[in-house]
């Protein structure tokens, strides 16, 4: 099995082949070369996904090996509390894997798991407190960490935006300000100082309730998979990540978060042909970068975020010296770059089409904030699918996102005509 470095070297060689094809055919690729280019690009993408998957696994393995969960569980110095949390996590794992739910646990495990039962009135009737077999339970820190890891690995917005967690879902308002257009002035002797107000805006974050939807699991799988608990956490985390990332990207702002692309100002409107260049040009990219005030460009945190179809188009673009704009990464943990800035793929953005907003640039962390409510819950439906010898699971969490500084990012809109 090739090492990560060998995979990166293979990817660099394939990119060199693709670059050579483009350089030999400055007037356009022949049919044969176009097929060779497309085959190479497919292999390049496959290697990129393999590298990213391996790096993600290494990060997850390192995270799972940590003793300190960075404040999620009580300090190890609090021995009694920490021991109880560990016992609860162990009992919770047995509860998840048990074919007959809480009834199959020992008295001690049953008491531990029931101590984490969701007590909120809004869930009491649906969960069925009286029976226990269909109840919802607090997710222990290790299980919650795995869900969060899966979300971070799947959705770029959760890692690129400013993210924070709160213990409750109460509305959070705060003031916003963009004062980059204002400056001081020279003052003549004995002259009155001119006033210049600081204009404040407001932003707020709620906590929309999201569900992973239902996962039906057979008794056989729970019995045969000793790693069933992390497997389930990963699946539930990916489902939550997809909807979190979609709404943080293109949410409408009506009964859901307002996405960063939805709220962003259009910095450039393309004029190129969608058929021949995908609607993008070198000049478009330069104009999009320069549409942002230099005060935001000096932080070093700028990122291109794009749909995969945009990457396919931009890979064929060159600068004024004939050099490819796209630079694939050959270093561990480093993303591909475009004009010296990091790139991230977000396929919840629009595909390349007329008037689509498929490319965003700027300081996403400065521009957008995501709020989650720390506590996740898991509901187990032990009786609903008993005649199928299956158990139903679903998780739910709470999240909201909003633009907090629109001056830090811009989007490009493709041409309105083909």
C-alpha cells in the first residue's frame, strides 16, 4: 500500500502530465488529447480523495487517542465525576448495541443510562418516559466527539467559518460594524473636529432543530460489529453535516440559516463563454480578489470555495505568463492553491450554469459565524421495527449560521448568457 508521500508524488506527476497537454495545445486540445486530459483529471481527483481520506483518518485517530477531550468532559482531577462519565459512556455503548434495548442491560447499566434520559418536556411524550424502551438519551462525550469529527470532515463550512458552541439554544444577538470606509483627517489649529459616527448593524443566531433522520439497523449487524457504536456515530454525523453545510452555504434565511453564498455580495460578473471556458477567466479571478478591501486580504486567511465543476474549469486556466493558475498540493495537510490562496470544494454551491454563484473568495472565518448547541441526543426506537428484527436510531442537534461581516467575502456570478 503506497504511503501518503508516494500518493502525493503520483498526484504531482499526473498534474505535470495534464499541464504538458495544455501547454502543447495552446489553441485547444485535440480530441485524443482531451480524452487523455480527462482520464488524467479523473485519476488526479481520485488520488486527492484518497489522500484527504487518509489524512482525515490520521487526524481522527490522533483525536481519539487523546486523554483530554478539551473541556468536553470534566477535568481528570475530578476523579469521581470523571469515573462516572466513563461508566456512563461504557453503559451507553452497550445500550446502543443491545438487541433488546435497555431491558437487556444490567441493573447498574440501566440506572446509568436512564440518568442521561432527555428530560425536556418537548421530548417527554414522543420518547415515552414510561416505557424506557423507546427513550431518547444524552450522547456521552466520546460518541458526541465522533459525530462532530464526522461533521467537520464532511462539511467545509464547519471548519472554515467561525464556529462556537453554547449550552442552551437561546437567541444570541450582537453588534456588527464595517468601518473600513472611514478615516481620520488633518485638523487645522483652532478648528472644530468633524464628527464621524460609527455605524453599527445587528446580527443574531437562533438554534434550528435538525435531525439525522432515521437509521434502521438489524439485530445481526449490532451483534456482529464490535465497532457498531463509532460506525453509527459516523453515519449520524455525516447526515447532520450535509444539512448543516448546505444551509450554511445556500440557506435562504427564512425558517433556516442564511447561507454565506446567499448573503454574499457579487464582486464580479463573468462574461466568458460557458461552453468554451466554463464562464471563468484569469481576469475574472483577479477582479474577484481585488473586489475585497485590502484590510481583509492582509490576514492570510483567505480561501477560495467552489463547486467541483468550477475546479474543472479553472484547472485549464493560465496566467499572463502561460503558467497554470491551479497548483496541486504535495505537502501533508496543505490544500491545493489558486493564485497562492487555499482552495476548498463545497458541492452544496451551485454547479456552473447561467448566473450561478459557484465561486466564493475571502476570509470566511471573518465573514460567517456558525453556532451549535453542545448537547446532542440519540433516540432509540426499540419496538417500532421489532417484527423486522431491526432497531431504529436517530440523532438530533441544534444549529444556526449567519453573515457577520459581508465585506470579508465576495462571490462571482457567471454570465447570464451562454
